[in-house]
C-alpha cells in the first residue's frame, strides 16, 4: 500500500445490519478493506451484533441522526479510533462533516438521489430522468409536473430544505463517490466537482441453479414500492406463461397482492418476502430470467449483477445506472420503463429459448468478473482515498474550507 493511502478508516453508516442494499454494501466494502490490510472501524446508529466482521471494529453512535445533537454527541466518540480517513454512507449533515474534517479527510458515498433531489426519485415519468440541479426551479416541478410522486404535498418543504442541507455536505467533503454514471451525472449537474465513480461488486456467493431447460420462472428482488415497477411486472404476467417470484417487502406489497388477484394471476405469483443472502442467491440461481422493471432511474440496481454472476439473464428497464451493466442482446434484454407489453414480449422471448438464456448468462458472468470484482472495487476505493487525502492536505495547508475550494475549481 502506498504512503498516500490511509492505514485506518472510519466508516459511518445508518445501520450495521444485513437488511438493505446500502447497509449490505457498507459491510461488504468494509470487509474487503480489512482484508486489504486497512484498520477499519464502523460507527452506526443501529448495530446487529450478529453481523460482526473479522477485522472490523464496531462503534455504536445511537444519536448519529439526532438533529438536536451536537457533532460530538452524534459521533459518540467514534473519532477516538484516530482514523486517517472518514467514509460516510447515507450521512450528509454539513456541520458534522466540517467537524470531522478537522481530524481527517471526509469521503461521502452517494447511493441515491436524496442528497440533491427533494423527491429522492429523480424522474418525472417512467424513463424521463430529471436533469435539473437542486434549487428554486424544483418547486414548480414538484407541484405541477408531478415529480414528487405523492398526493400529500405537506412533506415537500421539509424535504426540499433537507436536500439543500445534504448538498452543502457534499460540497464540504473532500471527495464524493458514486457507483454509476447516472449518479455521477446527477452530482455533476449539482456542481459537485470533486467526485469519482467506484465499481460495485457482488455481495453474495452465486448459487447456479439447474433444470432451466424446462423451467419458466421469473424472479424479482427488491423493495416492493412504486418506483421499482413491480406492478408493471404483475400486469405483464397476464401475457406470460410463467411462475413469478416477488422477493421483497415494501409499502406496495399489499396492493401488489391485490392487483395479482384482480388480474387473475395470483396462483402464478409467489411472495416469499424479504430473503436472507443465501436464500436470495438460491432464488436468483433458479430463475429462468431475473426482471428489473424499474420506473425510476435506478442508481445502479445491484441485483442485476448478482443475477448475472449466477449465470442468469436479466430483462430490465433501460434507465439510470442499469445501462452501466445491461448489454441488450448480450447479457439480457432492455425495455422501455413502464411498457407492460414490451416487458411481456421480452420475457416471453427469453423464456422460449433456454439456450439463449444460458448464452446470455455466460456472457453476464464474464462481464461481472471483468468489471465488477471485489479486487477492482478495493483498488479504485483506495485510489479515491489517496485523492481525498491530497485534497484535504491542500485545503488544510491553505486554510480554506473544502466547500470554498470546490467553488473555485
């Protein structure tokens, strides 16, 4: 490891639990850094003690998201580990970021759009990504163009102010990381100049299935919420002779069950709920096709590369970060977001051709191995840490806050 790379890292994340995409990523990334020889401490507001990882020290900061607490109270002594770099996941509080920068360079990972988008979902209609920067122009769009995607506008003023605060935190950081070209584009539009893109990697051990020559099984994995397009998938099921497995939970779960019953497809749709890592790996491996029917511009959609790593093709909406891993006609098929007929046609096309499924699955495995490996992730992350440390040293020597440095570069 070069002299510019940090030897110790403090990772801040809301939850140290395996119950969501960001938390799982933070844990697997921390484990990879520890294996690479870094001394890693993880601070979180909620910690599942059963999720301990060798080489990663855990620190409980229960008031991390308490807006009434001071930075010292939020961190609850986490800086006692004397980190040479601090890496934040889903924590964008500007005063605390500036407080931490007095001790070490700060890197923020952007896993979604909430830090510079009042609605958090960053689209107007399916497939129509928002290209605006956060600012007063968002207000009429939220109210008139429907990009808030809500019937209750009462939460919008607070969400708008929060997005502005989060953007201040991004501008105060020494480096902001994203995991797809879609999020990087979003950061650029919002004036974040010190940024980098880091390749993700699969977080589960693939479990290839068998019997795909005779099986017709479509698997969805993720939150059951409107932007994920699960209801589009259920509507497509009317035109597709297959079993559908909806792995996940969310606020639209009950409505999705009712929709399946109303459309007469309930007998062919399973709802196993939120699955553990090994169970989900099994479902992906047993799938004929994995569906990612998102309406919003997915920041990346990790389940896509998890499916490809298991050798299964993906039918996905061509929007957001999905384009970073989906190669239509090579490792899957792309469809227009929200187009029920196009989704059904793509599923039928692959379900009717097991040989093509296998060919696309092999191509997907090769692509994931080449572009989304643990080794590439760690290498890019450590290089990003070097960059952040150089920025921090430069701004510290000049006595200039990072946010002012960003505005002049």
